[in-house]
């Protein structure tokens, strides 16, 4: 006899099969990742799994198939909070019925490569994602029964490389500001040790030249708000820009502070853009125009590749861009233009 306090019975394969109007063997084949199901059947099974909240019994599955139901994400030495990347990867894995372990590996590429081999040989994981490069010899030596995806998005110090260095949004922001009437620009760059900072700096210079605009200079900063303040303080009055492209949101906040110290209004006298879409930016006065980086999608993409490798299926296509410009109150037309 059931009561209100009785725990709800965990759904079984039979329950899923009954709701999807297929045989338990069909559901089992779906869970074994063998594929071959018709699209309509596949959709019914997936809908039933979602409706029932079914999760495979990973212990039982491991005993039957020697699969552990566990995946690992290997991170280099962490100098920033990787929570958004891990959240995206974990959500993708959990939706597919896996558990995820995050494993740190300090000491550089050699130590990380050795750690990856240890994980692969442990038999604990069906697949591993490495978010930083490993030695070429390591990839050749990996145990055949463990699937590994090298998604080299960061270097040893978690500085963005690869797709994260795409600076195309800088060009698009300058182009848009130019259509508003801006012609005099300043770039406050990030730490030159970062490939992303170097890419944004070069894209700024290339775009200003391509559009025939004027650059009043590049201030080589360090990602800090102080560098944004100092960049504005150091400007001669005769070299005043009408728009500043800041390396990130913290630098942009410093630029706005420096502008106010000089009696300049943002955006009335000076438009300012940032990068990263940190939470406080939308609540600043004025709210900050910025570039949002979809780190959750970055983690999800890497995990999707791994799951496809584990299941021997084609990886799902996800060509959506990682970057999105968010236009807010810190940008407007230049002084006297259309006002």
C-alpha cells in the first residue's frame, strides 16, 4: 500500500518501453549506443526517457558491458574560475546519462600528458576530454579502449588559445561605431602574454586602418581596472578619442572611471566597449556594451565530441558562434553627431 511519504519508484527500461510503445530490447539498444533506430522510434524513446526522468543503472550497465558510465575532464593548472565551462560540459554529459569527474593537472604539458595516460589506463573512465594540449607521443600511446578528445582551448596557465582568441567581435564593434559617426578610437589592450589580447590588439589596428579611421593610440594594459583609468589619464587633451575599445569589462570600467575624473560623459563624450559580459556590467551606470563569450557552449561542444567518440557516432553539429555583442548604454553616437 502506497502512502504520500513513500518514495517514488525508480523508472525502469520496461516503463520507458511501455510509454514509447516499443520493446525493452529497443530501449536497451538505444542505451547501448548501437544506433540503427528509425528517427520516429528514436524520438519516442527519447521523449519517454525525458518524461519519466529515467536514468540508466550505471552500476548494472558496467557489470554487463564493462562500461563505467563515467567521463573525465582534464584541466590544466587553474588560475581562473572554470565553472561555466565545466557546467556546459557536465550538462551535456548528464543529459546523455553519464557522470563527470573534473581532474586538475598542474606542472605543464609533460605532467598533464602523464596524468592523461594514468586516467586512460585506470579503467575508470569511458572517455576523457583534455582542455589543454598534450604531447603528441601521448596521443599515440593512449589505451585503445579509452576515448580521448583533445580540445585545446587553454594553455598551461588557462590562457585562452584556439577559438577563444577569435577577435572578430572587435572588428564588428568598430564597424558599428563607425556607422554611428565615430572616427577617433583608442584601444586599451590586455596583457600581451595572452594570445587573446594580442589578437584583439591586432584586429583593432587592422580594422581602424581598413576603415580609414583614426587611432589615437594603443595603451598596453594588464586586464585591470587600473590600466583603464591610467589609459584615460595619460591622454593629451588634443588626442581625445570618441570611442574606446577596452580589452575586457574590468578595463572598460576603469576607462569610464577615468573619463569621469576628466569630466567626460559616457556615452555623451566617449563611447566605451568591454569584453566578457561580467554580471555587474548590466547594472553599471551606464550599463556596459560588451562581448558575451558562451563558455558553457565551449564545454558542451568538447563533451559532445567525446560522447560521439564513446558511442562511435557522428558528433552533433553546433556551428553557433561563441561570441555575441551586447549593445548597452555605454555606446552612442559621437558628440554633436545627430544630437
